[in-house]
């Protein structure tokens, strides 16, 4: 059942509608960030099509077919050659291909073509998942096009990607795109606690550090995240409460220390969520709506003094700087300039004009 999956209620509705109308497209493209469950949704589609005792056109989750479909037989070695064949689930009609190295290969697409032309072995439809579809190169994309052009009615392809811009237009135009949203902190928190992956307090913190992704919530380093939030809260206090430029410059220096080099952008992310939270509170949002709900006590006094128009401008300033990071700017000078501009009390109008 789609209900057993975390988040993305709108996607669940779209897929349920497609399944119940019997008009599931032959090729779907699942687009969305890493670690938010796209593959699980794809397997759930395979269940719905092959379940022996479907409920409401969805997989029951407990019949032998449903149970076998969610078990993928990944190769045990890391040898690229072992990753070329289709990785089947325990069910003969559901499988996946994964790039053995940096690219998906032509022979993998040919295997899909061959297999897609067989009638289902056991269930009602065959489902092939193509993971990290952005790794299709020109030859493998062209090989895949052959299947996408005339998919047999009993086979479905589900392409998965976090970077749709890297796909060829010919591929994009033959798939129906379904967009996944990042998960909310509350959704991640309930996933972590209901699956007993973290206790309540660490689940809350992990959910907030995750930026919408369950895999990040599980791999994230909590001490780092706590330190990042502390440091960025100091910046926000200096901006809003004490108007302490010296502190801002010290924070800029710290942000640019060699040991935090790899965290620079993460820290900017964290700062944006704090600004947004204080801004939302100032507009009357409730505590539960905050990303950093657990920092309510620190954010509340800031929210009483923050100017919403300035908060909006600050976020644009930060985004602007992020863009400049792509070209090789002097980060330290840019951070100084960012903080000083933010503290100057002026709302930089230029950001709103067309460049
Ligand atoms: Zn079932």
C-alpha cells in the first residue's frame, strides 16, 4: 500500500489514480532529491501490478508476490561486471538496473529491451527500474529509446533521477514525469521513530539536519549539525538583536577556517532555515511549523525584532552569494561583504531587479 510509504502524498494520489484507471504509462520518470524514497515508490508500483490479493488496486503488502518484490538481490561483490546484469527482485517480473561505474551501459538497456518483450512470468506486468537515469550516455540512451518508443503493454519502465536536466530531451519526452518533494522534518522524524532507527530526541535533531532526505537523516553527524546551528544562531543574533558588526566579522572568519571548508555551504543552508524560522514566527506562525522547532526559545526573541522585509532580502543575498561560489570568488571577502551588507539595515533593491 502506498500509505505505508513516507511523505509525498500528492505522488501517492497520482499513482493510485493511474493504477485504478488502468492507465499506468509505459514509461515513468521519478524526479526528486536523493534519499526520499523514489525507489520504494517504484517497487510499490510493481507490487500493485503483481499483487495476488490487491486492495484498492494497490499491493496488499503481505501476499508472497508483494513480499518478494521488495527484496532486491544486489551483487555481493563490487566488481563492475557483476553490476551489469539486471538486478532482479525475488519476483521474476520486477528488476532494476544500476550503473556499474559512472555510466549506464548499452548492454544493460538491451537486456531491458529483451526482457520487456517477454510476457510476465508470474504476475500481470513486468516492471523495470532504471536507477540514476542521469547516468545514461548517448549510446545507452539511444538503446533505451527503442523500448521507450514502443513499450509492450505488459511492461513498465520507471526511470529514477535526482538530476533530470542531464537527460536527453528525447528520453524526457517519452516519459511521464512525476515530481517528488523533499520530506518535511515531521515526516522524517516519524519515519525514524516508527522504524526504531533513532530515539525520540535524536530523531528530532536528525530530521532537522536532513534537508528533506531520509538517507541524509541516517548518515548525518549530529554533533556537526548542532555546532553549525549554534554558530549560525550567533550570526542571526548579531544581525537582529545586538547589531554587533565585530561579532559578524568574527563569525565570517570562523566560517572560513580551513576545518570548516567543506561545511561552508551547509552552514549557509542552516542560516537560511534559521532566518526563515524567525521570519515565520514574526508573521504569526506556530512553533510546530518551524524547521528548527527545538530552538524556539532562541528564535522567539529574534522573531520579535526581525524585519520581515529584511529577512526576505537576506535570503536573496545568501542565494546570490551561493551562485557566486560556482565561480571562483574569494570566499572570505564575500562572506565579510555578505554579513556587512546584511547588517547595514538597507534592503538591497538591486536584487529584485532583472539582471
Ligand atoms: Zn500482495
